[in-house]
C-alpha cells in the first residue's frame, strides 16, 4: 500500500511539474515578464532567503505586477528559446509584506491567471484551473496505466502516434479531454492502444453533401474500407427504402452515443433519414489527435468529429473544415504535380473525400467526415516530430536519447555528429520544399510538430517527410490571380485564401517555433549537442535558400527581429476556441532564434573573470586592462561610482545598493548585455556595458540588425590626469570590433552629455538622429570599423586577449 501511494505521489508530482513548465514557458513567451537571475543576493535578504531554499544557481525571475511579487523558478535546463526545464520548487518574494513562500501548482494557476486577466473573474479562474487539473489527472493516468517505458521501440507509425505522454508542449491544457470519463479515457485515448470498432449509420442521400476528387463515388470507395453485411437492406430498411438511397457513414463510437442522445439525432432516427446500424468492420486505433483513426490494413484514415474539449477546442469537422479539405485536394490534383515531381521526398497528405450531413438545413457536425490517405505500413519506420519533442521515458532515459543512441549505432558515428547529420538531413528535406510551395504556389501547410511525420531509412535518418491536416493547407491572398481559372471552376478554392501577413504569422508559429525551435531545444536537452550549433546550421540553410530562392518566408525567418507565436496561454485564460474562431487567436513576439548566429558570447556572455584586453598607450603612458565584472568584488565600488555627482545626472543609477545588485544579477546571465571594469595602470577607472541592440529598447528606434552591438561608458575619476578617456574608449572599441559577429557599433548617449558625444565622435561615431526614449532624449549614433580606423589607423592590427566561446 505504501509503495502504491508513493508511486502515485511521484506521478502526481511529475504531472504537476509538466503543467508548471508549460505555464512558466508560456508566460515567458507571451508576456516577456521573466529574466534569468544569477546567484544569491547579498543585500536583498528576502530574495536571498527564498533562493537559499531553492538551491539552484540560476533562476528565472518573473515579475508579477498584478500580484505585486516576484516569482523565482529554478532553471534545470536553459534553452536558447522559451523551452526551458525547471526544478521542482517555485518561490514567491513579496517585498511589500516582507514574506517569501513556496508556490504550489494551485497557487501558480491563480498567479498566472491573474497576470493575464484584464479583470479577475472567479468563474474564469475556476474554468482555467479545472482544465489544467483535468490535464494533470490524464497525465497521471497515462503514466500509471501506459507503462510503456520498458516496451520495445519499433519506430512504427502507430507507436509514434500513441506515445506522446506530455502531449502539446505549447498548450497549458496539454492532455485535457473534457467530456471523457476515466473509462472513456482508457478506451479511446491513444496512449492505451485499444482496438476500437467503428459505429456505422445509414444516412439518406438527401441529407448528405459529398465532395470527392476520386474517380469512384463514396459508396464504392467504402467497400475498400469495410465489408458491409449482405443483409443490410433486409435487416435495417423497411417499405420502399432501398440501400441505394442511403450513404453508409462511419462514426467514432463516442460521437455515435452523443449524436443519438441529441434532439437532431432523435428526429433523424424518427423520420428515417438516419438509421443506426451499430458496430461493423475491423478494429481501428486512435492516433495522437484521438479523432483520426488508423488501421494498418487499410490505406485510408477516417477523421471524425468529436464533441469533446481537447486542449481548448471542441474537435469537430466544421463545414469550413470540409470545404478546406476538399479545396486542398482540388489544389493538389490540379496545381501540385510539378511540385511533387521536384520534391518527391516531401508529401502533402490528401483528404480526397469529405461528407457533410444536414437535417432541416442544419449541418449535423457529428457525422461530418474527412477521409485521409494512409501511406504508413506497419513495417515502415516513422516518427511523429512531436515525439522527438517529448519527455517520454524509455528504459529510464528519454526517448530522444534512446533514439539517437540507435542512430549513432546505425551510422557508426559519435552522438554529437549523429545528431548533427540527422538534423541537417531533416531541415534539408523540410525547408526547401516549404519555401518553394510558398514562393511559387502561395501555399503554406501547417507543418507543426503534431502534423509533421518523418519516414526513416535503414540508418534511422530522415528519408521522406509527410504533412497532414489538409484543411490547414492555406494559400496567401497575393497568389489568388494565379488560381483564377481553378477557383472559377471550383469556387471552394476561395476558402483557402488568407492575408499574406497573417499567413506569415501562422507559418512562424507552426514552422519556426513549434517545429524548429522546439526540436532544437529537445536535441539540446540530450546534453550531446549545443543548441547554438544547430541554430547555426539552420541559419546557413535558410541563408543559402535565401540566395537561391528568396521569398517572403526566407526574408521573415532571417530578417525579422521577432517571430510570432500563438498566444495559447492567453487564449486558454480568455476561453477562446481557436477551432471555431481562429482569427480570435492573438500572437506574441519572441526573439528571432536565427539571430543567435550573430551572437557574440565573448561580448555578452564572457566566461570567467579573466582579463579580456590589455594594451599599452605610449603617449599617455598608461596600460589599459579590461575584465568582466566580478559582482562580489565590484558591487560596492560601482555603487559608490554611480552616486558621484557627475554620474547621477547622466547615468541615473544612484539606486540603493540592493537595487543595483538586482540590476546586475539580472543582467549578467541574460543575453541583452554585459558589464566590464576597465583599469588604468591597475587602478579601476571605468565601467563599460556592452549590449545587443536587437534585444535592447534602442532597437525599437531604428532598423536594428543582429550584427549591431552597443556600448555605454562611464568614466569614474573626475581628475583629468586619471580619466584616460581616449585610451579607455579606444580599448572599448577595439574589443568590440575584434569580434567577427560585429557589423557596426551603436550608441544612444543622452543629449545632456556633450562630453560623451564628443568622446564618441573622437573615435569615429556619427550622430544619426535624436530619439525620444522613455528615460531620456538621446543621440542615436553609429560607428563602422572603417570610420574608427580612419581616426586610428594604427589600431587596425591591435591584438585582443580573449577566450572565445565556440559552438561550431
């Protein structure tokens, strides 16, 4: 009994940890209210108390303005994007009431809901909490009953579809299935691998609208799916009724019960437009979407309506879905032959048949049906991309590690090289076809991790990619003219068009964030490859494609300062049903991951506290040295500097020492900037901050590039003989321009500081314009290497002492 309780407690903790991680990463992604926080403070005793309990060296500090407190989440894995992993204990610091307390899942739900809500609503909170609790209970049930971690791995399509214990890692209701009882979870949930016979109805043909691109009608097609009883007509029809007057329509067994209990269903049964046949045919298996069913013996997969709240949408085949599914099939039949010839390793799965059922002019969505191609045989090795982005356990290690150990064994290379080769192959199969589709056809399928299937070769390397969900194969508005003839003959095509800007945002979420960023984070979590290495590979792939086949997609991926991603957490809190009203889904900005290709670790994240520059200036007889800040040694000195009269006016950092300490503990581990101490003849004399403008507020005021790097410089001494302004400034510029990632330097000194601008002009900076920032009016100024070297040609060959961090 004790063992059972202990096991259940561990499952509960694990489920809550998954839910907490999704909530925290969602808040970070959508609100941007979190920053890394390094170490334990000396002067903020309240925060020190909380972090002393945590025991982790790195946290994310979330500023919860509406609750007037800070939430500290210990970081167990730091990702380059918002796919971090967290330790088990969250701590809240309430400075107003001088308290700290540990935050459990229920309190976290309240805090997150409060932060997103414009107006607190008890009913809304209760609904939000109920759905998360439902997700957690299902996570526990899956972990408890599935017990798949010790099963043999076959890499089959069905195995991949059914082993997604975490589910949708970008949605707070990852496993919520509101409407299923526990018994129904066990019966219909894909994780439990139960064979399910379909229910069948006879629907009068006057009630059915069929659309198909197949050469045979639906009833003939159905014979390839199910063997209908020979006595169907005799057993179920009466009077003048003939089997030729009816469609035989399959239905998910749960939805069958739902339909029969509805008023519309009862009326149709009563007037004989609907006849319930019951269970027929062989068993099907639920896939990851639950409502799409798979049989290894049938080359088609039915996709049913299911009036169950899955994540945050009731998953029905709406009339719009039917139209888009048919339109996509028409598009592929009449427009995509050249594409499929050029990219035969990239497949858009077809949904060639749709059925819509009506009663008294009303669509009966329970019987709406989409039929999808099934190219996956039991002998194929096929991975759903989402499986590579999961926390699934296999033999007490993650599936991702197990998979790449197998890849390594097959290709005969080390783990890092095997992952790199696999990733390179994957993005080559993925990005060029999608870019060609978009650039030449205006088409953008929703290639996110739940829709992307990877067929593997004998070495477990990507061989062919499949994208599914044809109602998500969208066309951009600007491509409408090239489809004028097709849309004239088939007006259903018009249902696929969407504004170009909106479509790019959709692509950003599905491809750039849910697919590529999530995969990179998952591969990085193995510990066998740096995320930055994979980002660099991805950047080069996009860059090469942009040279050979430029498009709005490659421009967006490479040039945009931000990518957009769906605000799933906000939508969940506001109870927005994206399945019904996709246009109501808002998008959040996330930093462009590819810009990390130009990120200088040396400037923004230097390792250690060693001297990074030493240079002797003969004219001034001064040796300038520079090292990264050591907070334990430098904080009190900096606090004294910033309280000097000449610092207060311009720098405005004369804060209490605990606030200054917080400033640095938030700066040092993040990727916005870093601080350095400059010594003149071994005496501290200057503070320099180097920052990355594409992550800084200054980037809002001009067309910022990821190769831009900015600096702030504070000269501490007031004695002119000890300032050494020119040597210090030259050293700063030398250090920045020594890094190959740097294109130009940026400055935004206050217009009140003439000395600062004169100093900048001295080394080649030129004012571009005056900008009004929230905290100052500033001279926006730039400097290129050539401008600097015009002023100081002798500095072109200056050697910099620095330990360069590499990720190639």
